[in-house]
């Protein structure tokens, strides 16, 4: 079961005014008003850095186990630095500059082909997904649930093309305390569907990388992941690493490795 207590998406979300960061005309993302609503609790804000740099980055992920977070590989490994994260924290229920729960990321797994990719090669998106392990159950204890990857069936091409998709994540703001969880719907998928990638036109900006792109069959249905948001091109399209059977197998394998005794 997706949640211990099943619930529909909250109605008390509101739309923020036009923003300069909009990708497709006026920004139609909505701010989550009730961050503690069970529907939103598994979403995580990731804050991280890489060796040799003082820069701090943010990304998005979603709990898929008591200590496991599904996200983009580039939130865990820098192709420019050729190195993994130097320090990283995952936060749940982040609002007004404060998380409701947080835990350090202590280990991670990504596709073995990702580190060998060139930073400017679009082929890198095929491998841009991974799983992070946090130090404790703190996020899960607050969230009360995690998305069940094992219960999800990847969409076939024709089914994916017809689905109405959602994305929720933490777009970066000038100040971290101004960062808020936002979500938006997409019209039925319009774009390219490939074996490992698909494109779509749903507003996103930096910080939402790693966010799940998902479908809800009904208001009370558990979510089914269609892909993991990895990049966007202003006014053109966004890109997701598609959730395929091979990706599911990889993710489940990484979860098992990270959860093995001694971790």
C-alpha cells in the first residue's frame, strides 16, 4: 500500500504569480500549502556539494524505503568534478527554511555507465538515476510512508503517451528559506518516447532534478512513476529518465545492496 493511510492530493494548494524562471510561458506550478499532508510527505529536498567546490546545490528525491531515496544521478555524482557528493543532507517536510525531518546521505548507487559520460553528451540522461541511503529512519518516521517501487508496473509506450502526468519538486530560490515544494500537472504526454527517455512540457526549474514524474489513475490511487526528471530546455521540453523494467530492476538491486547487513 502506498500510504499507511491512503489519501488524495490536497486541495489547499495555491498558484504563485508569474515568475522569470518559467519554462513554458507563464509558470503554472502550484505551491504545496500543507506540506504535512500525507500525499506530500515522502518528497525530499536534497542539499549537497562536491569536492573542490564551495558551491551548494539542491535537488529533489522521493522516499522509496525507510532509508532510501530515488533521485537523479547528477544529484549524487558530478561529471564535471568526476566525483561523488562530498556532503549531502536529505530533508522532508521542508518549509519556511526548516525541515520537519532530516538525515545525512551516507551512501549511494548510480548506473555504472554514468560516471564515464561526457558532461555535455545528451546520452548521459539515459543513465541519470540513482538511489541514496540516509543515515537513519528520521525521514520515514516523519513521512509515515514510502513509495513502493516493487508495486509499480512501468508504462508501455502507448500507455505512457496517453497518461496525464504530474511532477513535484523543490525549485531553487535565491535563498534556501524561500524554497517551497511545488507541483504541476501536464497535459497528455506530447513529445518523444524512447526506450530510456521521454520528453514533456511541464514547468520545472533547477532544483527539481530527481523529482518523480508520475501518474495518478484516480485521486485515491497510489502513484506510478513514469520517469525521473533530469533536465529541461527553456521553451522546448523537459527530459525524464524513463522508468522501465530494466530501470526498476536496477533500482531494486541498488536498494538491496544499500540495505544489506553492515551498511
